[in-house]
């Protein structure tokens, strides 16, 4: 079955309307720390947020967390919460970052398995079945040993929806017009008569779940990058790399390979 590509109109509501705080941070295996003097408030927009979900899901090391704070901001601090701080720096537990990354990775995996499994893919069904202990709270006693495919898919779907809903942390949704100054930098900007849903995400973590809810609800096609292996949202059927960085790296490697006489210093 051909996969529909992302409906581009549906991702125009990606922008957040709340200011976030970002800046040069330090991070180790215990803390991710942003000093007040290094922090800067800014309004995130679609351009800024393009790969946030996948950057966060893929995050494993403290230095990636520091880079994330520089690009997007602290994971759990809204600008209001940051401004209400009493100390000269604000820190978050690195373990909370890892937990979030892990939860997002799992949710993305479940989503992909579900999409394959509902078309009858027996390997995907097998993977979902292997994860059924995580659905234990849904079983009636004794059901676990004898769970039929349809029930398994129903439980896994419900479970995924609830995990994402929890991650959204009750973020309010607004309807905005393209004329709204908050749509600056958006594809909707100044489009007469154009409207979009907008999620008022206080924190980057909320936004990651908001974006994930789109991926799921719009059946977006995900692919693993042919270079670095990270999952990414496909917007063009020919797209094989997660970012221009990966595409350029591969292009450069091919260029070098084609020039056998060139010696690298
Ligand atoms: Zn890549």
C-alpha cells in the first residue's frame, strides 16, 4: 500500500506561542545547567522547531543536551518558570532528559510498528507482541497468554495515544490566522484567509509531544537516515537523509571517493 506523504498543510500549525529560554549551557551525566547570564528569551517558530522531536528522541549524551539547550532551550523550564528562579543558574537532571528521550524513542517505535502491523506485517506484530508486558494494566486476568492480534493492536494503539496525551501536559490549543504576528516565520504568514491550530507549548518537551501527536494523527511517514540512522519525517518521497548535514557529508564522501588521486592531508 502506498504511504501518503505528509500533508504539508497539517504541519503549519507547528509553531508555539510561548517564549522559551535558550543559551550556552553545560551538561554532565548529572545536570544540565544554564546560567542566567547566558540565557536569552526567544519565540520559537516552525523553522527553529523543524527537527526538535527527532533531536530529542535521539539524545543520549550530555554534550547533546548542552547543544539542545543552545538551539531550543531547557527541556522542562518555561520562560516564566525560568524567570522566577532564585539562583543565578537553572539546572535540570540529565536523567530526566534521558527518560524523555527514551519515552519518545519508544513511542516513535510503537507508532511505526503499529502502522506495519495493521497492514498484516507479521514481523511487526511479533515485535508488538514481545512488548505486551508494557500493556499489562489493560489485560483482564488470564488474557495475556492468549491475546489475539486484534486485541493486541487495540491495546497498543490506546496505550500510545495515552502516552502522548500525558506528554502534552494539557497544553492549550488556539486557532490563529496567518495575519497573527505570532505566525512570523511560518509558511502561513500573511496568507489571507489562512488559519491554523497552534499549540501553546510552554516547554520544548511539550512541543516534542505535540509534534509527535501530529506524526501519529497524520500518519506521517518516518524513515531512518541512510547516513546516521536517526529517524526523520519524510516530506519528499526521494528524501534519504535526515538533514542537509548528513546529505552533504555523504555527497562529500562520494566526491572524495571519486577522486582516488587526491591525498587527504
Ligand atoms: Zn542523518
